[in-house]
């Protein structure tokens, strides 16, 4: 099976995560895309809700969108979630699968700062989600990496063409254009804390979960003092 992997804190998960994952799944004819919530992100100080809540929300999204599946390998780990370590564990656990690690162009531009980043290419393919306007300059250090490893999609939605473009089980880079989404977890949290509407950003199942569990609760506002 060809398995996409989308990692993140998902704090909370929103359409900015979901729609690109589904677009990549279709364009690359992946069998599934696994949503992989982090437990201890190495580049962040923490999350705003518990790991259990973030796992529960990711599972609700998977229930609502069948091509998506939950992968809890990082959430259940007590150490920082380094991508290369996670991929090594997944390859050991699922040697029959071919993995495609999804990331945005912004993350790809900073890939050289990741822990043992070159080892990632020995474990999976990379899928770089390119949004409108995202550009990799010729003088950027990652330009040569992309030029060496990029594999073009000859005909999206045609499985035979995609299979023909994959010469090995790991190490290729696929650039996939995805529809730009005007959502971020930071903005969603801010809107929720301010009691603003977030219907466009979150599936109904996530809106209900957040409400039922009182997550990202609106901050108390000071009442104006009477003279």
C-alpha cells in the first residue's frame, strides 16, 4: 500500500490540514493518508489541549473522511517526535508499505535544520505541497536537493502514470499543487477564545467536540466599570 503521512500538533485540526491531505491522496492515488498528531513537538513549547483530545479530534476527522486514518505512534511516545525516528519505527512495523511524507514548501525550505534530515530520504518519499505563490529560488540550499530527487507527475489521477514515475521505494520528491486554505490553528484558537464564528474552518464533528469538552474556551472579558 502507498501511505501518505501528515504530521502536526493538530491543535485543533481544521480544513487547512484536511483538504490538502485529501487533494494529495487523490493526485498521487495513495491508498490512505495517515494523520499523525505529535506528542512533544521538538520545535514547540507545548500544546493548548491534551494529547488525548487531539487524538480524539483526529479520529473524528478520520471517521468523517474515509481516506484518512489515525496514526498514534508519535502521540504515544514520551520523547520528542523527530520525523526520522518515527519513520524508522513505521518502516519496521509496516515493511510492506511505501510511505509518502507530506509537508508544505515552507517546511521543505527549512528541512536542513531537521534532525538527521538526510536519513528521511532513505525511509520514504517526500510530497511537497506547493501553494499558489510559493517559490524555491535557484540559490536556495534545497534547490539542488529538489532538482536531484524530483519526480514529475505525468498525469494526475492516472495510477499507471504515477507508478511508472516511481523508480524506487524511497527518496523521491513529488511537488503537488494544493488549493490554498485561509486557516491556521493559531487563528482558529484566537477566534474560539474571542467567541467568533469558526464554521468555515472546522468540520461539524470538531465544532461539536470542542463545544462539548469546553476546549479553547472564550476568555472572560472585563465588564466596563460604572461611574
